């Protein structure tokens, strides 16, 4: 007897060859197949009289072929078959390109259902290459048709047939994972109905009912799983820290911490003294001073003899952390090391020895911290900065270097609360919602191409006054066509240098450079050795150049608002008045409106909510790197209400049955395990 994990090639009607093509869509099991949800639908339920057809719209027509079709050869060796179909109200011309067989399978006097886009003019209605089926034998017309995301070699027809076979095959297998009382309480349909109607809706209403149920189910499973993870963590012991007074640390700082920084640090301190491993996200806008919270934690852990590791996503950032933290900890005779891909072999060996012996208390670095030969004497705290750039796997493999160390994640991507619950659902959250005093607002302008000359004059003026300028260009094309990036930004910098600012010093930074090159460009810029830094978004994270007061972003429309906000955080770090100019080309009203949000507020949370509303959650991270099971059907920007409901329901259920061990919850527990075990490496 088959189950939902059966490979699709064993499903009646699918077979080896079809299964191979479906694999390209990541469909392997029966479960995958029925969970391959349509991205849209086409309503082909109603047929329309020919006379009422509207030019440019898609429609279904029930009509009889009036003449034998004719066939001609046209240029390029192509053939064209023409036919005419009529109903009570008028006549419709049918044109088929390269479908010579139509000549013989359309029969005069017979009635067909045609579906296609209506073309022609006021006098003549036409459909080009319509879908057609003989009346009474309809599969593709007369109903609401699913539209699936496709890949080469797989058509809508192939997919919808495969899904049909899949649904038929699992009619008796589909166990409802939602407990009955949850289903009833939230007014949800049975899962059989849901799967049938999400693919082949019997009506728009049925589709809505099905969708609601499946979205709820998905969010419910996710929430249950996350909550179980969280409580599982409560059962293990973490590195114990003695409660120590933070006063000496505070005294060593050149400024006093903001209230928000202190609260976050207090949260961490409580976690680290609890005997359980801390698993905390510290979220705060750019410039809100997360590094000092991290520093406080490191200091605190060291008071109890624990080593710490601080992982940054780029070498530049690791370097900068090192430069900030090493002198600070030096005052406490705590030793810091910087370990990156470009650390020389000899130095690296010394660092490894120091870490293994415990002489080094804090290791700051990039992915290099993850390589196998890095062993710690007594690793108690792992901090990752700007976590969304790390795969969650990497976070996990760093923490595997010790038994359940405390984990602190720093993120400058403000995330709307509901979304944070999903993405960081297994983390506790501290929010730094206050900037250090004296921080000034960056004046932001969204302008079009015709301001270019004025902007150039403005740049010149800033440089003359002794400031420095960032010019940021977006990646050209897809993220992975990196050669383009280098070419575009290099050419652009050269053009600026030769034609616009021959008298200014322009430097260049892009993602294709070797870490060492990047670093030297960045530190030269920080040292004031160049006036303008042209770069791609590699400067986005963390880099601190207080003398840079102006940022110009080219093609700003290609960035997400949150990303622009982060970029903007690179300026306004010094005492001079700071500016951010968002240049967008052509620019629809919609683009301008989007960018205007940035000119109106500096509040990262507001901006991220707007971003979520406008672009949906998928774009939040560029890629889904957080490692949670991706939601297949829930759209977190629209389904917030349902998310709330699902979270409440999950909480209630887990209160009654924390392990989901009751027999009526076994299907649910099995699905959760399956959903999360696929990502087992993310779950420790
Ligand atoms: P982010 O949260 O973006 O990582 P940083 O930790 O890099 O922010 O801090 C930004 C700047 O603010 C740094 O130069 C830091 O020294 C400074 N800073 C941090 N906390 C305070 C504070 N309480 N008062 C004044 N300056 C602070
Ligand atoms: Mg930072």
C-alpha cells in the first residue's frame, strides 16, 4: 500500500519518464506532488456568446466549425491552418500556427469549446492558437484551471494531469493532521476537500475555503514545530555564568549605554545565568549600538571563564569589530584574536593554539571560524552578527564546537513582529529601539535622472568641504552573474573618473575582489585617502567611516526599502550633516512612492513593515537563508491574521499536550517531525 512518501514514479499513470521531469520541480513523493500548489487560476467555467467577446480578454466559446479548415504554407516554412466557428450570435476566426494536424482533427458541423485570447477588430473576432476540446470531453475548459509554476519540458497539461493522478492515488491516504477540535474551532474544511479544491476548485468559494485551510495548516505546523524546539532547549543545560556586576565593563566604555542597550544586555545576562543555553536575537536599527551589547556579553562570559566567538559575514566587518573590541578587552587583560580567510598560516597556528589552551578569550572572524581544526578550550558564547547572511547551518556548525553554548544573534534587519516569530521563532528577542544620543537624521531625497548634474555639483561641494562620498550601484542582472557586477561597476567608476570628476580621487569596491583587496580599499577610504568610493552593496554591512557624509544610490528602485535603509546607515556616523540621495531612472509613480517612505522616516521598523506590505516577505532576505521550512502556500504579507490564529491554536494545543503524544495527535507530530527533520541541521 502506498503512502504519501511513495515515490511518484510508482503512482498509477505517472511512470518513470514523467517522474524524471517532475523531479526538476523538486517533486519526488506523492506528498510533494499534491503540495505543488498552483500559482494562480484561470476561470474557464463560463462560455460566452461570440458577439459578447471583449477584445484582449481571455474567454471560452462554445461554437461549431462552419467550414473544413484550410491550410497554407507561409514564410519560414511554417504552416497556418484557418477555420471558422459559429454560434447563435456570430462567427469566430480560428488561426493555428504550425499545427497542421488541426486540419484533420477539426470537423465541420461539430461543436467544440475554444479557449483563448480574443483578438481581431470590431468586425472580426479571432483567436490565435486557442485551446480546444470537443464538447462533452472537457478536461481543460468548463472549469477553473490551476496554473502551476513550470519548468522546461513540463506543460500545464502534464502537470495538472499528474496532480490529478496524485490526488486520486491518495484519496484514502490523506490523514487529517489537524486535530478535530482545532479544525472545528477555526472553521476549517477537511484536508481531502482542501487538496482537491486547491488544485481543481469546484467554485471560487471552494477555492477560498481550501486555501484558508491549507495556509492555516502550514502556519500551524510551523508554529508547533518551533515551539517544540524552543521547549526542548529548555531541557538542556548551558554554560553557567556567575552573576557578576557589569559596572567595571560600563566604566571602561567611552560613553554610557542607552537604556535600550542596557535592557538588551540585562536580558542576555539573565539568560546566561539561567543554566540553560541562551538563544537570543538582538535586533536593532543600524547604528543602534549592538556591538556593545555583544561586548558586554563577551565580557560577562569571560568573568566566568568562558571563551567567546564572534562571527561576522565579511572580513571588513570582522576587522572592524576586532579594532573596536581588542583595545577594549585589553584593559581587562582579555585576549582577542582575528581569524579570517586571509590570516597567514603562522599566525593562524598561533591563534589555534591560543584558542585550544584558553589563552585567547575572544575569537573574531568570518567563516574561517567554522573550519574543523578550530578547537576551543571552553567555548561558552557564540555571537553572529547580521545573521541573515549566514545560513542557519553555519550558525549550527559553529555552536557544534561546544556543547550547547549561549547563542546571540545580532541583526540590523528590523522585522515586523509577526514575521520575526516565524523566522526567528525559536529565538528569544531583545529589541534595541533607541539610538545613541546625538545621532542625527540623514536627510534623504528621492530624485530622477534630471537631477544628475545637480547631484554631481553637490558631491563636489561635499568633497571640497572635506567630506567623503559613497556611490552605490546595484548588482546588474541576477545575483549569480557576478562578472557583470564587476564589469558594470568598474566601467562606471572609470567613466566618473575620466569624464565627471577628473580632479577627485575615486576608489572602487566590489564583491569580486579578494578579501585583502577589499580590505585595503576600505581602510584607505576610511583613512581619507580617497574622496569617492564607488561600490556595490558590499559596503552594506557595518562599515564605519564617520567622515563620509553623503551617499548616492544609483538605480535605487532596484533595492528593497530595508536594504536602502541599511545602506543609508553607512552615513550619518560623524558630526557633519549627512545626506542620502536615491536616484531612480524613469521611475513609475509607484517606485517614487516606495522610495518616498525613506525620505519620510528613519525608523527601520516602519520601513520594514512598508517593505513587507509592498514586496512580500520573499524579498526580505533576497534568499531564504534562515533555514526554516519554506512556506509553500502561506504568503506572510497577506496571511498575518491567519498566522495569529494559527499561533494561538498551536500554543493552546501544546499547553494541553506538549509532546503531542496523545494518539489523536500522532499524525500531526509525524508531519512536524518530517517537516523539520528535513532541516535537522538547523534544529540544534
Ligand atoms: P550597530 O548596531 O549598527 O552594529 P554599532 O555597534 O556599530 O551599531 O554602533 C555604531 C556606533 O555608535 C559606533 O561607533 C559605537 O561606538 C557608537 N555607540 C554605540 N553605543 C553608543 C552609546 N551608548 N553612546 C554613544 N555612542 C555609541
Ligand atoms: Mg553592527
